């Protein structure tokens, strides 16, 4: 699970955005003493992700609200299943409802899509991983959702690993500089704990990249035959990652080429929010008198 401090930071910012000066509707229409019970209901099947994020929205609005989890992150559920119950002051429940649902629906959508990719490569040994193509400000939550769906995380940020892509290589080899020498020189400047990944888009780049000491080689937008040849030529000397052109209709065949990792930007940039609803039942409570 994402650290609770990170959850509170993200959810708090979302609540501030949604109700910067309070919830005018609830504060005007709903008696302060009114209480409510609400059920989180799945309108379609999927994989749960973000249950603590969901609960945090209610807790931050009103700590008197109680959330009972009936599903855990990573659980698969069917349409009609009740995933949580929320009880407490009605104003707070209504104020937090949209933010709680938005984040849970987003995370569960990512987890559900990720699970479909993971299922599609079952038995091949290939790992499904995410990319940095995440929603700005929500990377921590979206990375958790990928894990909840059975996938793995790539580097979290530009600060976490060295990843030389095509534009980096163009600058690095400007003026005719030898790629293998340039990569070896770069390794001399790397922290000893850092990981070096290099992207290639042609088979004829492999020898230089291997000579340069790459830990991972990304085969970008390779056809299936070239992926198989790339895996054979690398021969276990580096982790082999496939990227580009990956969809649910192609990922199984890509995995069968023998690559170790398949990175899929669609897990986060194209996941559809899952259809989840919060059905509220108002309970009788004390009524206010006067104005």
C-alpha cells in the first residue's frame, strides 16, 4: 500500500480542490445532525485498488465517519458486489463522496486493465510493468494500482535509474562518437548502485550496447521476429525489455518471444475508470429547531 502520508497529501489536495470553502450544497440542505449509511457497490466486475485511499477521503473530511472494508486491494469482484460500507455524519459522507469515488474508480480501472495483461502472459515468464506515462500528481497511486493488478513497477522517476533513450543516444554520439565507448564512459560516472538501461530500435545497435555494459536493453517497436533474434543475440547478458506497440491483442505473442519484461504505457494512460457507485441510505436522526 502507498504510504499513508502520501495518501493523505494527495487526497487532501483533491478535497481542497473540490470543496475549497466547504460543501455549499450539503451545508445548506442537510441537517448537521443527520447520519447516513452508504454502500460501495460494483456496477461491473473488476479488481479492487485504493481501498485505503477511498477511506482517507471520508476520514479527512470528518474523522467520525467509519469505513468498513469488504474487499481488499487486489481482490477480484463481480458486478453487484458490495465492496465497503460507510457510516457517519451525512454531510461529511456527501462531501467526500466524489473524491473518494474518483480515486477508487481510477485506481481500480488501472488494476483491472493490468490484470488482463498479466493474465494474457501467464506461463511465459514475462513481467508486465508500467511506465512514467502517469497522471501528474497521481503517480504513487497509479503505481500501486498496477501492483494490485499483478503487474510490476518500472523506475519511479528520472532520479531512480539511468535510461538512455533514442534522443539521449543521439546527443551522446554526436560528432561520430562510438556508442560503446560513450556508454562505458557514462558507467564510470554512475553511482555504483545505479542501473543502466539503453533503448535500441535496430538490431545492429545491440553489439555496441552490450559492449557498453547495459544492464537492461529495451527493444523498442520491434517485430516478433526481431524480438526473437534480439533475445537470442543478447543471450542472457542483459535483461531484455520489449516496449512499443503493446496491446492486449499482441502482448501474448510478444511474451512468447522470450523477453523478460514488457512495458505498457496503456496501463496508466489509457485505463478506463471502473464503474463503482456509492448508494446512500439516510438514517433517522435528531432534527434541528430554530434557525
